[in-house]
C-alpha cells in the first residue's frame, strides 16, 4: 500500500495538473472516436441539386441557362458563374447581389453543396467546395458586417 501511494505522489509531483485540466482531458479524448469523414463530391452534388432546385432554379433555370432580359439579372451558370472561387460563390449566396436576394439562412453545408453542384454541373468541372471554406467566408461577412468586394 505504501509503494502504491508513494508512486502516485511521485507521479502527481512529476506532472502537476489541475482538476480542470484532468476534466478537459477526459472530455476531449474519447476512445474510439474518429474524426468525421470528408464528404465526397458525389454526395455534395446530390445535396446541392436539391438546394439548387428549391432555391436557385427559379431564376437561374433548371439547366443553368439563366435569364437574359437585356441585363445579367440571373446569369448563366455554365462556364460563366461557376468558375468563380468558392469565396465568391459563398459571399454571393450569403449576401446576395444587385438582383439576387441573400440566402444567409442556408447552412454552410447547404452552401457548400450548392456551390459544388454549380461548379460541377452544366458542363462545368471546377471541383469541390467545403463547409470549412464557406464557414470562413461567412465569418468574414459577419465580422465585417458589410458587403465584401469580389476580387
């Protein structure tokens, strides 16, 4: 019993930690807890198609053909809008534009999905948009509380 107590005291002196540190360690290191798997482009495209149908197709058209009534109110999405960076798409969706209403109520996942859908549909092949990229841009929009100028 003396050996166990002595060993415990030596360990406590060698690596002093507070109760709060111990509690934080317990809560942050969970056994068998894996990081979330990255979302595939196919999954985002499928989710984005639904968001596009419900939110975007009314103006941009079912096939991304846009509206051309003497101005660029709802531009074509094939080879035009889709080549923009994820940042520009996220800002446009969150803040809106001259003719486009803001869709700030969409989640980061929904915006990433619809951006991925647009960037990889209608003959486009521009890659995936991640939730992290959208989240970073949303934070910039909220922290500056002003319109972000496109590069």
